[in-house]
C-alpha cells in the first residue's frame, strides 16, 4: 500500500538491514504491507518519501506527546548541539532533569539516566536483585520491558506479532529466573508468592499495558502487586516507559496515587531523543555504583542534547495538554465504537487517556490470553484501509495508538470518518 519511493527504499534497505528496518514492528509484516519511509514530520502529520501525508497515531511509538518537530524542542536541541554533543562528564542539565523528574514522580528519590527503555528496565532489575540478594523476577504475560534476554519471555507486541514469544539466542539459563503470571490475575500472583516469595527479587509491570494493545489494570490489581512485594520483601517496579508522562505528567502512578519502589521511564521523558530513566527509593538506588556495589554505566547516558529535549518537553506537560488529550481520546473512542456498531464488526475499543486500541475481539480484554484471540486478519484489513486513507495507525493489533497535543478535533473527526469506511470494508471482507 506504500508509495513507489518507499517501496524502492525498502527493497534497498532489505539488502543491508535485516527486514529492512532497525526495529522489527516497523516492517509492517503483521499487516501484510511494506513500510512507509518517512521524510519529515510536523505536528500530527508525517510526510513520506514521495510527499504523501499521513495523520500520525504512532508518535514514534509514544515519545511525541507534543507533536513532531515542536518548535521549542527543536530550538533546545539546536542550541545544545551547538555547545557540543557529548562530553562524558556531568552537566548542569542532568541535575535539572533529575530534580524535575523527582518533582513529577514523588516515588523517585534518586535516579539514573540511560539511553533506552531497555537499558532502564535491565538496570532496575539488576539493582533490585543487588538490593534483595535474590534472583527471581516476575513479569506478566503480554507485558514488554525491552529486549534484555531475561525479559524476552511472553513479551507481547513485537514478539507476539512475529510469533517469537521466546526469542532464539536467549540461553535457557537467562530465562530460568524469570517467572510469568497473567495480567489482572491476583490469585495467580498470590499463589506464585506463596510458593516462591523468598526468592522473588522484583515484580515488574506495565501499570497500564500498552504492549498487548491498551489493557488497563482491574481495580485493586496494582495495589495487590505493591502489597505482595512489601509483604515478601520484593521490589515493585512500574515500567512506565510508555505510560510515564502520557497518562499524567507523573505517569499512571501519579494519576491514581500509587507508590512503587522503583520506576522506569523512557519515550516521552526523552522528548524524542534517546534518553530513559530508572529510579526509586533512596535505599535501593544507593546500591548503584559508585555509591554501591551494583554496576551500571553508559557512554552517552545523560547526553546533553537529549537532556535539553527532555527538559523542554517536561516543562510543557501542563494540565491543559492532558485535558486536550482526554477530550480527543474520548472523541476517538466514541467514534471508533460507533463505527464498529455501524459496520456490525465484533470488536472493542480500550482507552486510558491518550492511549487507545481497537481490538478485533469481544471485550473487555483483560489479559494476554484474551488479547491474543483477536482477529488479526480483520486488523490487517483495517490497517491497510486506514493507511490508504492517510491514517498512520500502528501496524499491529498488539500496539496502542497515541494522540498528541498537536492533534485536533477536526483531525480526529476525519480519522473517525475514515474508520467508518475502513470498518465497512472489514465487514465485507470477513
Ligand atoms: C518501549 C518500551 C520499552 C523499551 O524501551 P526502548 O527505548 O525501546 O528500549 C520498555 N518498556 C515499555 C513498557 C515500553 O513500552
């Protein structure tokens, strides 16, 4: 469905880059198409290699909450770059960023910057293991926490989309200390703690899952995780790489008033640059070298250009932005629901704030076992139909779509109109 210039670039890319892409889900394999190559972006609009324009509902998979090429962010990046792009020595900006993150996330008393969410979760778990002297990590089926060996177990979206729930190249030993439970299954987690409580170093969770599509926690589920961790001396880790600064400026924890032991941030916190954060209680973070015995490092960690983008983005996460996102989210949710009803297609729309998924299965979807029963053939038709109408929707059933501050009521209305048309095609194709 992509243009000829993108098709030509994709053919060349496949010769030199596995699958032609630098991250698997960009390849559009799950929806049977070939990817659109992007030339530029501004606000809510992507412009592809041949000049075709799309309304963007991916936002670089989450970071672009202010919209693309926000003038203030571009200015901050330009100004920082002119002063030098990396020093390998501390800067004032890093101190300002640490203080800003702490002010937004009261659960974070100390933090470290990394260059990706993968590094942040990997480091958080190493620190939790160092702090507790235990090995076992509990994660939930369908949650994705980056591509570290021991976390690539039942890891949702990318992995699920490509039918590689457990990646090749991960030694058995790496996954041996990872246990999985079903999301929203409190009795399951209680049983796991009853049997293995004294071995569990940490429980890591996406507080609202984005990586099996948008799946919110049931009332009491996250509270149960925190309580079980406290009771058994394990470290609770909220992986808010996706939800952080999206569901409120203080993440989902800020929205609902929960206090995990540790938190991982990424995507938005880096303002569209490679920057992520892990942090938490002071006693836990004081395990990190050079203060403590847990080693973690990074040549480009706290990079000055990334820090400038981060500070400028975080300064703009005000109440007006989240009010705007909530209104647009409600408009899109209502519109997709009415389009499903009109077309007579079975599906459900799940949304928290500006994260939204249209599942092609009867809802509500509460865990991976249910999400994975979605009709991905129907999703592929929907995706192709939307793309051909200029709507750049995530190319997988198991990814959340995102709104940004640059989206408008008029753009969303147009998207809803296109969704009506696309779902009518889905209805006749199945
Ligand atoms: C994207 C994501 C990660 C990984 O972040 P990268 O920057 O891609 O390494 C980890 N956890 C969650 C919840 C994510 O959405």
